């Protein structure tokens, strides 16, 4: 029977869809009317037009579906209307889980985020799936919306919906069309737009392994459980140094105090509100950077057989892809040409 994927035109979702097709599964994707299908070019999938906020379209998409991968999310660190983020991430998740329950699907894999787990700790122990956070620890509307959406998934599992939750860390690799905030770090480095760095860190993982982890969770995950899909904890400086090794471009050497970065973020957002453009330095992103989002992901390895590969190799694949798709300034000084894709 057919598998439904939401968010299939996004970074992680497109890799999930491709791996499902490669494994021989018929795939249906839920797409909005204005979604760019370029990330799925050449992939034999069935398209159903709909929206997470439209219950009728979700019921229509569920017809004949056995498994659901709910990867879609509004992944923005800045917006003029924060309500849109909650409508898609929280209300949309609740409506989709209700549609899945009504359709009697066998398994739902819900894509949460490591942000609901990687919260500040003073105990000297890395957060894991047993770490229980509270809403006030979530910085910004994106994190808060995903925290509330994860609660919807947990509640649905308690009510009998066969939901497994995966919490990806920072995926890197080819196909980041939008790009994601993690991809933006790589691009800013490649285009010489990062003269300094802040003292922060995150867990980085090849996007292909995140997608593989989704499939493993569908097959082996326990209902109601969370699984971190990560690989390696790295400081921002270590990521930039790895990119320098790959590209031969020098890494920034100046460490910027968080207070200076925050002031720059507020100034940039003020200009964004005047001009209507998206800020290059979102305040929420700067606030998040005060905390190193390091975690352990042993549970997925033990229970799912999840085995992430080399982060350096994934960074190299990302660099090659960005260069091939003209996101990076060439020798002639041409500006990158980003391609929009749905989250």
C-alpha cells in the first residue's frame, strides 16, 4: 500500500521520499498549490494538493495509505506573522494525526526536532530522549511551536494513534534548496559572509542518514517513543574549520561576543521590518546560539540500528551541491541563485 509523505519538497522530506521510492514503496506526497517540485525532479510519486490546515484535504490524502511520514514544518526563525508558524506546526500536526487515526493507518512517523530536547543543563550530562523540557525553555516561535506539536504527537500516541517521534539534529548534505538555517551557515562561509563566529555548537548529521532513520523508525520504532537522529557534536568553529579544509577558503578567526551579535540581530530585524526582506541575522537564531545544542543519540543506534556516517563527507557533498547549483559566488563573481522549496 501507499506511503504518504508531507514536506516532501523540503530538505529532509525530499530525502525521505527518495529513499522510500528506492526501497520500492509507492509514495504519495501532500503539496501546496504553489509548492516547487524541483527537489523531487524525476521521482515517480503521486501528488495530492492540500494543506496541513485543511482537514478535508488531509482526509483526501489519507485514502488507501498504510504509513505516514509527517515531515512538513514551517521552519522560519523570523516572520511578520508568528501565528502562521503555530497554525502549520501545531494545528496542522493535530489535524493530520486526526486524519491518520480516522483512516486507520498502521504507523505515523512524526518529525520533531532536537530543539525540544537539547535544552540548557547544569548537570554536565548530555541531553537525550529522557530529557523533559518545559515550554518556557523554548526560545522563539519555531521552537515553541515544535514543542507544542510534539505534545500533540505524544497525546495522540496515548490515545491509540501509532505514532513514533524522531528528533533530527542539524542535517547537512545535498538538496538543501531553501536553504535551512544549518545550510545557511555553510553558504555564508562559502560566500565569505561570515567574518566572525560566535561560541556555540550543535549536533551535525548527514541528511541521508536522517532520512534512513525515518524509515528505521517506521519499521522498528516503539509507539510513543522519541528517537534523536544525530551524529556528531561540533562547535561552530569546528564546522567552519572543516569547511575550510574542504574548500581551501580560510575560516574566520575572530570570535564575536554574543552581545555584539545580538545587537546586530536587532538592528538587522529593524531594517527588515522597514524593507520587508527576511533578516540575515534573526534575533531568535542569535539567542539560540547562547546554548550549545549537544546531545547523545545512542538510543536510535540501539533500538533502530541507526548508524550515521561521516559528517565531513556530508559537508563535502553539501559544498559540491551548492557549487553545482550556483549558490556560491564563482570566479567571475556571479551571485548565487537560490531555489525556493516548501518547508
